[in-house]
């Protein structure tokens, strides 16, 4: 079972508000991975498993640290309760990785940039997202 679109949109809003409250871009605090963690925590509350427990300065360092903790991007998302979407057809509320983390919002794929102290619409949401490395959909815990 999946979340209702209203729940997903509200979690996206909460995550964006938390990231946008920071005055500057900082890895692990207001970057794209932090946006993903805030989104998952807004969606799942105390049951969220999206806690990274390490720091990083680059996307490569993030991926290396993720691997050191026993995860790939896909296995981390599955650990957090997401279903990998193989057909690459995103829906609002899905998360994706392509050189960084993205969340599918009604406005498009949102993420953060190093030149902005908050979230931005990073790209248009397409019917089929072949360039995204991984797309995952949040599942309810009781699914």
C-alpha cells in the first residue's frame, strides 16, 4: 500500500520548509540528501529509518560513506521503505538519484543547489525518466 497524494505533497512541503529555513547551503544540513531525509521523516514520523549518521563534502564522498555503511543507493532506499520503480515512470512523491537526490513534486523534480540556500525545481517531471539512475516510491510500513 502506498501513501495518498495529499500525504506526499504535505511531506514535500514540510521538507522544503525545513531546508529553506537554512540561510546557506551546507552538506548534510541543507543539501539534497538532507532534503530526502527531511522528506522521509515528515512522511513517516518517528518510524523513519532515513538517518545517515555520517558527513560528506562531495557527492562521491557521500556514495563512498553510504557503501562503508553497507548500502548502495538502491539498498538504502529499500531499507528506508521505498520500492524501486523499474519502469522509470515517476509519480508525485517518488524520490530519485542522478548525481544527487530529487523528489517528484507537483511542480517538477525538486532538489537543492550549492548556489542556493534552499530548494529549487531542478528539472521538469517527465512521463518516462530514462536518465534517472534510480527512482523509488515510498511504501507504507504495513504494506
